[in-house]
């Protein structure tokens, strides 16, 4: 690379005829308008998977009265999502060998079967509880594909200058579904009457709550059934012509990919930087109502806090991904700024909840602001992390790479919720776990040495 611009002849290929026009995209690449339809179908499935996963946390008080759930039940209902990641290697193999269509069809089938199981109206509450738990497990089995296939879809269908944006949309919409459950659940399902009342009044209240919960379950089942039909009728695995050099290039085999990932210290470092805070915040937000109850925050207000924290993260994440598409090679700097902000916001929220010790003002405004900032910074970092993973370990296939890191994230979510089933009387330790995970991630990112192998292939090799 010289100090001055190269001459026109120096830029001509040596072994092949020169093309009439120089272009960043190779002559055999093409982008299709249908890519937006493919992205929309995948994103809506992610939206519904996230909504079903987070159905019970925002209405945990109502669910306890309607079905006799205990705090342990609420934690386990959220825990079925990470447990559904147990056969993640099988789903990654299926995605690598059979493509996106087969993998997504199987995941959509699990979702529609799980939502149908949950919505079966039964007067026997014990059996109804078992069906609800089974439905949550089936929905969790869709997680490995839904949460990790976004970068594969963006590489397969989108040009290099749109990849980070497509990854952000595909990977964050499932979190938007979880946010919608924070809003829909408390608004549709009434909170129980905690005042002392006659037994007849309590029975009427319980039946009314149960009917409203059933309405939510029916609506979720109907929407998932429509999306399953859409995937069945139209969802191709790949376009006829790839959109970039990276999409058309040869990738490592499944076994070689797993071995390379597990032996790559740089990848393991950045994978932990992603999985620890995102795993902790997923479990933390799933029981946010339980965390905010001691602070005298109502079920509806807790739902609004959770809703805006996730929505803010999704909107900011898409904006930052668009910025990363326009200014390439800045992923590490973006992540440093995001995790620094998350660390400060998590510390603020933790100290605010300990108002008896810190004497900080614990108002609705401070709880809203600090909690929403936590969600904005952590959730918006997810697509940036995904793009950095793929750049770091290229040519490992995107689905396998993101499958490993999302498995690790769900592993930490599962561990957090597992401990919650034993220590649920005092929940301030969850806030400390959140703060510690953000600081740990920030340290790893600062020590990480970034590289952009896939970007080099698309920008320089294709010229």
C-alpha cells in the first residue's frame, strides 16, 4: 500500500480479463428483493418465541393465584428456555447440513406444538400446570435455531454493507417479543387482589384471572400457527445467486469448526464477554417483577420497565448496527462503550435497590432510568458481538459460531435461574450478579485483539 494512489493499470487483474466496471461486489453476486420477506418471516418467529418464553415472568403474581404456581415454578418456567438448548449440537449440525429451511421448519413445529399444549383448557389444575411446563420446554427447543441463525441468514441473503443491520434485526426481534410480553401480560391479565376479602370474592377473582391468561395463550397459539404455515409455504434456504464473496466461499466442516472454536483462545475470550452479561440479564429480566416487588413496584409498572428496557435495546442495537455497516472495523470500540455504559447503569440500579444502605433516592424515575439503560446497553451489543464473532473465526460457518455462543449464554441463564430456585427469598444478589457480569465483560473486551478476516475477503478480494 503506497503513499499515493495507484495507476489504473496497476489495479487490473494479472491472470483474468479486466471487468468493464470496478465494483465492490463480484460479477457473480446478486441481492434479491425477497430477502426482506425472508428476514421478516424469520424475525416474526423470533418475536413469538421470545414472547412465549417470557409469558409468565411479567404476570407471576397472577399466575400464582390462578394456577397455584410458587416462586420456584416461575423460575422453572423461565428456565425451560435455557434447558431447551441442551441438544444444541444437533440443531447446529442440522443447520450446517440441511440449511435454514429445514432447521426453521423444525423449530416452528416445536413452537406451534408447545403453544398448542399450553392452551389446552383443562379444569384439572395439576394437569394444566404439567401441560404449561411441557409447552414451555417445546418452545425452548426452538431457541438454538431462532437465536443463532440470524448471522447465517444475513450472510446468505444480504450484501456486506447490510449484513450488520440484518443481523441486528434477526437477532433482536426475539428480545422485542419478550418485551411485548412485559406489556401485553400485565395489561390483559389483571393483578390479583392482595387485600383481605371473602373467599367468594377471591374465587371470582381467580377465575377471571384464569380466563384472561387463557385468552393470552390462545392468541399466542394462533399467531404461531400462521407463521408456521408461512414457513411451510415459502422459506428458501438460500438465494439462487449469493450476494457476496463470503456467502459463496467454502466453509469448514462441522467437526473442524467445533474443534477450531474450542481451541481458539481469542474466540473463547470474546464468547465469554458476550455470554456472561447476556445470560445473566436474560434470567434477571425474566424475573424482574420478583426483583422489583420489594421496592414496592407494581406488576404493571415492572412490566413497563422491562418493556422499555428491551425496546430501547432493540432500537439502539439496530441503529448501532447500521452505524457499524457504514463505518467498518470499529466493532471493538463500539462494544467497549456499550459495556462501560452497562456497567455504570447496572451499578446505579443495584445501589438504588439497596436504599436502606446507600440512602440513594429510590423513585420510579430512578428505577425506570437505570433499568432501561441496562437493557439498552446490553441488548444493543448483541448484533455487534455476533458480527465480531464471525469476523474472528472466519471461515467457520456463522450458524455454528453463533450456536456455540448462544449456548453459553443460555448456560449462564440456566445457572442463574437454577440458583434462584434455592435462593428466592432475598433477591439483591441477582443485581450484584448483573453488575459483576458487565464489569467482567468490559475487562475481556479491553484485552481482546480484533481481526476482520471476512471483511477483508469481501472488500479487497472481490475488487
